C-alpha cells in the first residue's frame, strides 16, 4: 500500500513539473503558433542594440539578448555595438509599430526598462526581433532568471 502511495506522489509531482515547465516556456506563442502580442507601441528611437524607446518615453529591453555596449572602451566592441544598433534601427525605425510580449515573471529590469519579446511587422506577419538579432550574430543569449522566456528555446 505504501509503495502505491509513493508511486502516486512521484507521478503527480512529475506531472505538475511538466505542466509548469510547459507553461513557462511556451508563452511566446499561442496554440496556433502565432506570437503573443500583449500590446502594440510606436518606436520613438533605438537607444542601442537591445534597447528601444517607445512613445511616452518608456524604454523596452529585449529580453534574453545582450548586444555589445556603445560605451565600451574596446573599439572592436563599440563597432559591433554600432552595427547592432543600426540593425535594430533598420528593422524598427522611429514611427514604426512594434508588438510587445512583456515578461510576466520579471516585467522590468533594475533600470526600470520593460523586459519583453519585441515583434516587428513583415507584411501581415509578426517577426520576433529578439530572435532576428541573435541570428544576425550581433547579440548573444542572455538568460537572467526569473524569466518567463528561456532564450535558448526562442524560435
């Protein structure tokens, strides 16, 4: 009898763990594979390769990515930082609309910036800017738990 209770407890624990993990890492898309856009904003300016200012002065930090710093003392890093900024500026110039999926577990960083997956429009399709920046090679993965999004699983 005790053995069956132990098996039942372990099974319930494993099921609960699977449900929790599945919910936390699948929020970037809905059941049809469409991106989850919680709000739409208008770009005021691109600050750097991983930060955008939207109308109203709010700053949005692309969650899960880390672009080189414009203020680096290393000239090579500064050059890469400028390329990352230009890449983002080309994809979402001032006045363009972006879609945001804010990180529910950590909605803001220590600087008060909104942490979000950022989507840009390509015709009728929303494209994940965070992923495009990583694919370009101009940024690296940055995973800082707690986060709703695991950058290693972004598609």
